[in-house]
């Protein structure tokens, strides 16, 4: 098990990663509302109360409990220069024992996409996962047609591993995903995405 602290902050070149707090609610709502069309094509269906204060409070509570249980690390991505919320990145489903692995998920506001912030965030979480959490493998999945996400994972050191049929429900239907992994001690060499 990794050491638990009441507050996790990971500093990267252009972003700070930290756990969500209730004070983030209105900025999170703004970012998600303005980027609704951009985000909904890549995510599960949003609940009817997606933007409510109560739902956000549950999100903050879940983030803390997930971290305290050692099963995940849900973080908000904050731009260092002006403390603006950009998106979120979550290391989830951390498993110990023979697997010592976790799954990475992320989203960014439409206005901040393709500006290098998510690359910075992913590389920081990968480093933290291998050096502080002592994980040996990180996994990520994305839709095959999401070329931006695939390129992002490859740029951050993830390698293509295969296809998972009907992997997640995205936008209300089961969707096939391509799988990527980043290994702490990777001897596989460079691979070509399928």
C-alpha cells in the first residue's frame, strides 16, 4: 500500500495536479457545459443531475475515498500560470499483488485541447505512479477513431497492445476500444499502432 496523505499535489511543467474540492464546482460546470459537444462523444452518458452541487459533492467525496482506500487517484488539472481548471485525470482501479497496475482515464476542456497540457499531466501521473505508488504497469483505453487520444498516449510513452470488443458504454452504446499500456521496465521496444 502507498502512503496516504490528506492532500496530493503533483507539479508538472505547465500544470498542477490535485484532488478536486467543492470550490471547483462552478468552474467545473462552466468547463463541462461549454465543452459539452466535444466531451459527450467520448464519455458515458451524463446523469440528469450531472451539473448539480450535490453530484459534484459526491464526486469530491468519491475522490477522497478512492484515494484513501488506495484504489485510485482522481486529480484535477490546473494550469500553473493562472490556476485555471483545464480538465481531469484519474488513475483508477489500482490493483496490488501479482498485477500491481492501474488504469488511466482523462478529459480536457475543449478550449484547452491540443495545447500540450494533457501530455504534461499524463507524463506526471506516469512518473508519480512508478516512483511514488510503485506500480509496474499503467493501462489506458480509447476509441479507435480518437486519433488525438491515441497520439497523446503514444507521445506519453504508452504502446498499443490490442483491441477490446464492447469495452465501455460511450454515448449510450457499447463501444470497442484500443488498449495501450506503459510499463515501468519496458523491454518491448517501439510498436506500431494497429
